[in-house]
C-alpha cells in the first residue's frame, strides 16, 4: 500500500485544506475523513457545502460518486461472504479503490482477511494524517487548494488502473472512457463522467462477449 499511500498524500492535504476553506472547523474537517473516508466524494461534498447545497442533493451526489464501490463489493463477494459479520462490516468500510487494487485481483486461495485489514487500516491512517496536515496547513497557508494538488486524484487512479490493463476488454474500456470523458467535457455535458463510465463498462463487456463467441 505504500506507493498508493504516498501518491494520495497531496489528495489528503487538499481534502483537509479545502474543508477549512469551505468554512468547516478543524474537528468537522477531520471527521469527514474519519467517517466518510472517500476522497473524491469528500471533495465534491465539501464544494457543495461551500456553495450551500441541500443535504438531499449532497447525499444523492455522494451516492452516485461512490457507486463504483458496489461493483467492488460484488467482485469481492466470494472472498468476503464466508467471513463473520464483523469482518464484512470492517472490510466494507475500509474498501477503497486502493484496497481493491491490492486485494481485488487475488484468488480466493490467496485472499487473507488479516492482510486486507492491515492494508486497509494503513491507508486509512495515512489518509487521516494527510487530512490533518491539510487542516493545519490550510489555516496557515492561504489558497492551498489553488496549488494544483488535485492532480493527485488523477495520478492515484492512473497508478491503480495502468497495471491492470492486461487484456483487450480492459484496453477497450480505458480507450472508450478516455474518448467519452474528454469529448463530453469539451461539449460541457452534465453527467459526462457517469456516461463515460457506463459506456466504458458496456464497451469492455461487449468486447469480452465477442471474444468468447469467437473462441
């Protein structure tokens, strides 16, 4: 988890400083990372708090942004479901993009709940420490959220995705996601990221099915 933890440090700094900039006090800013524990959703929710958005709107937006975790959990269900309820709850809370990148591709014989717990807790600790640093820096360094730290979001996902591009369906999914997300952003279409995600998944699934029929 160390490379992914290092890559996410600027992201945590941004989350903490952005929360302070949005008018939250240090305790509330830290609680976002301690309870919500979702980087992209935190940044979006904090921005919505800053603009005065309603609670229902924030909850629905957070639900859509984090909906990919449903796919993660379905993918890991065969490994997690035999565990006791306390384990399923703990690992469910700790399930992030980074933990899925490390444990999601493991076979059932390779999966170890203690390894997953250690990986998840280590990332949770780093994320909250980075948030704390962002809170402290945000109170002392003006406009910290304007230094371009949000690139850490893209860098982290690139580090997660690229090593897993090992098949034609994956290549097709990535290319379709890139083309759709860029083109929909250029034409300023609302919900473009969600459309690009769904389009990429459908393209990858279609490619996989086509490969299966040809073989």
